[in-house]
């Protein structure tokens, strides 16, 4: 395996999406159960505009242009548990699995 990580300049930030976005994704679902669930959880849902705010912030905010590998929620940088980011061994294992899946897909 080539160590691609050392030759790549990562320019990525990760977003935490806190909550469910109220969209019309389920407009074709029907039934009492779906209606009941939608009614119950609509209190916790955010609008599509609110759901897009942090994504747009990360794309457009000049002050974080040079940041990479940060986590954002509600237009603010937030911390994460070290266990969520994994170890070098985890990254290698994920890379190996990904390569294997791609090779298998290319054979088909």
C-alpha cells in the first residue's frame, strides 16, 4: 500500500448535524405510523435553511480557510473524542478495506 496520506494536503472539515432536517423527503410515505412519528418529532426538526448554515459557514468563512480536520456544529468549532478519530492502525485498515472493495467492484 502506498502511503497516500503523506502526499496529500487535506483541506477538509467535518460537520456535526445536530437534529433532523424537516424536508419533504418522506412526502410519498403514508400511514398513521408515519404521520404520528412526523408529528412527534417535528418539534425537534430544523428547517432546511438552518440545516445548511454550518455547511455554508465552512465553505464561505474566510477565517477558517486554512483549517483542516476540524469539527463544526451550529457554525462553531466543536471538539471530538479522540476515539472518534481513530488511530493510524484504524486508518490503514479502513484504507485496505476500501482498496479491496474497489478492486472487487472493478472486476464486475
